[in-house]
C-alpha cells in the first residue's frame, strides 16, 4: 500500500496524468467518433479517477487556500442552478456534470504542474495531435483520395484545404493550431525543448493553421501577434513608466475595437469570411426570437446543443445543424441569461487582466503563455463556443487558476501589499 501511495504521489505519475488529461480534452471528437458517447464517458470517468488518486496522494503538497478564482465558482454555480428552471432538466444536469468534470481536470493540471511544465505538456500533446491530423489528411487526400467519414476528414488536402484533422471542423483545428503555435514560440524562447524541435513544431502548427482556412483563427492570430508585440514592449519598459504604457495600450485597444466594429463589413470581406458571417448572423437572428422569453436566466445550461427544443427549432429555421450558437458569449447569454453571460465575461476578463499583468511584470518568458492563451480564447469566443466545452473550457480554467494563484487579490489584501511583485527567475 505504501508503495502504491508513493507511486501515485510521485511527480512522474502527475506528469503522465497531465499529458493524458490534456490529450483527452483536445481529442474528444476523435474519441467520440471511435468509441461513441459511452466509451468517451467511460474514458472520462477513468481519467477523473486517476486525477483524484493523484490529488489525494499529493494532498499535503498542495496549497489549498484560494484554489479557485471566485469567477469560476460563480459561473459554474449559476450553470448548476439553471437546472432548476431549465426546459430540459435531465439534459442540463448531465451537461453541468460534464462541465464540472473538465473544470476539475483543468484545476488538477493547474495545481499539479508549474507553468513551465504545463507549457511543455501542452507542447508535447499538440505536436502529437497536429502530427496525427496532418498524417491522416495526407492519407485521405493524397494516398487514398477518399474522405475518412467517421472522423469528419473530407480529404481536401490536395486542394490545399480546408482540412479538419482529428478535430472535426476546420475552425477547431485552426483554434488548436494557433494555441500550439503560440505554445511552441514560448517553448523556443524559454529553451525547454531543443531549437530544432521548436522550429519544426512551429512549422507544423503554421502549416495546419494555414491549411485550416479558418477566418476566425486568422483574426485571433492577428490579435495574438499584436498582444505579443505589446507584451514585448511592456516587458522592456521601465517599471516606473509601465503603468502609463498599460493605460495607453488599453485606450488604443478600445479605439481598435470601435474601428473594427465600424468597418466590420469591410474586414469580413478582406478575410473572405462573408459566408461564415452570414451563417452566424442567421443563427443569432433565430436565437433573438427566443431570448426575450428568458432574458435574465436563460433556457438552462446544456453546453453543446442537444436534440431538444428550442435548439432543434433554430436548426430547422436555419436549415443547418449546429452544435452551438457560434459564439461563446451569445451561447452563455442564451443558456444562462444575461446574468450568466456577465459572469462568463467576468471570468475571461479577470483572468486575462491577471495574466496580462503577470506577463508584463514577471521576468520569466513563461508567464507570457497564459496571457496569450486567454487572448486567443477571448477573441475566438466572439465567433466560436470552444471556450464553453471540453478542451477550450479546460484551457480557460487552467489559465484562470494559474493567473489567480500567481496574483491572488485575496492574498494581496490579507498581506497588505500590492498583488504583483517582480520576480527573479
């Protein structure tokens, strides 16, 4: 028994469980396609058991105070409360448990591994998933010239895309390829992997990103590059003047958002995204017909859309199948009302502010990673609902927890000191 407890509490076991957890969260489409929902849920239960065993074995090594940001607790709690007024209470209860399960996985990863270890784990998993995706696209589009139907691979590689990989849609592939690219950049800058491997990984991620042909991802890429340049400037600014640059950056961001809204039609045309925008506009127009019935509390949390009213009515009206509202913010608004939407925006916003302040003040480059991930999540959430389900939700929880633990307002107020301190790493 002691040997088993020692094994379960070892750093190597935690590392292995972390790799499996990240890989599972971002390959749910492939696993669901192969195993079906029963197999996926069985695998999820097994993973949760491994996380629980590891957590119990390392109980004394974990600092439990202030584990979860209040924003996560409030949002998840409100989603759970929505079961009471949901039009599909059984589905809502099951989907809330599903949401909590991936949140638990995210908390486990954030607690068990340092930020640099998390970056390395994400890098290893992304290399594998993108490599397998590209290999299957070559097999389908070039060697066999046949689609792999059960995975959703259409075999369009010979026409230079769009490709889907093992993720089911080109937009999800683009989202994951962008996460991977930024992760590989941080790996390269922190030198936690060999230079050749880092460069090859960045080439792989860039290739998948381009071949996905996702306008949403291109927009998020532009935002992340601007954020990366801004962080580079802030990190090299004098500490005494950094706050002025932060204010100037905030003002500039507001101006850019306003201009982007004014010239949105032109931007959509430049990105060749008119078709995708029209699809989203149709969905949002139909959603607005039902929003007025439950504006404050929403229709009840369901996560990915089930085959139930009013979601099937919206699909019938738009003559397309949809798994979401194609916007995390609108999905949150529709499912848990304006109250839930405000909570979700607060969750993303507070986490982003914390991570941004850490990235701009801490010397280690690894602190840039959570900030970049949250920029991608925040921007992508305008046109996709990835941040509310599975891997996207787990990533959001990981970054929010790490940012909160490294810059806890509660700890700062209790100690009577500013929440951010310079760190020599």
